[in-house]
C-alpha cells in the first residue's frame, strides 16, 4: 500500500471523484485506480478485491465525499474526528504482500476495504487540516464537474479541480458579463 511518493489524500480525491461521477463504478475500474495509487496486483485480484469489497470502497468513497464537500474548518474537523473514532485503531506498522513497512490505522491487515479507506483517508485529511490550519480540499466549482480537488500548494485557495475547469469558468463568466453589459446600458 505504500511506495515512494504515496499520497493517501490524492488517492482519496481520485477515488471519491470517480465514484461521485459514476456511483456504480465497476470493480475493475476501482482496481485500476487502486493500482495507480500503489496497491499490488495480488491485492487486486477478484478474490482479494471482490465485488463486495468494491461496494465497500464505493460506499466509503461516497461517505468521504461529504467531508470533501465541507468548507468550514470546524465542521470538517468534527467530521474527521467522528470518522477516526469509528474507523481508526491504534497506529501500527505493517509490512505485507511485498510492501515496505508503512503505517496503518485501520482495524488490522484483514480489515475491509471500506474501513481501510475511511481510516487512511480521514487520517490524511486530518494531517492536512492540522498542517495548514484550513480546509484545502473541496468540490470543483465549475458547472457540470463532479470532481474534487486537493489544494496544498502555495497561492490562493483552489476552487477548481483543474486548469481546464478554471478556464471554462472564467470564459463563461466573461461571456455572461459581456451579454449583461448591453442590457445594463439600455436602462440608463
């Protein structure tokens, strides 16, 4: 589950966005997403990651979407504390299936996909919130976009998942202003 550059918060964003866009996302598509975030092939066989495990993961991603949509820092912190109380266990180092030693806070190496995903995702967001002192994630503000974003870089807080969505929103706002300008002049 851990490799160089492993980023559980980005894994959360990618999986939650995919499930938000396609609530019945296929097990194979979820397995591909998990593989891109460091899960090994042995962890993603149909026996290890069954249809039931995929449903657990979809349900967990949908549940995490509520926190990813929360902009208020205090409400986000309370929600994360609630998830950690429900899904996290004492931190422990784990090494399994050829992975290097890495931290787990789920309920054991045999914990279900949902418990593992919520526990690790809630911890990642809690670490980000405590480091930055604010919510740095959210739902993309572009119309017709269902993705989430993670904004931990320098500069202004993010509002869009990509430069494409930000550009589309700016162009749409510009066009709206241009259409409204002649109407405003007619009323003078």
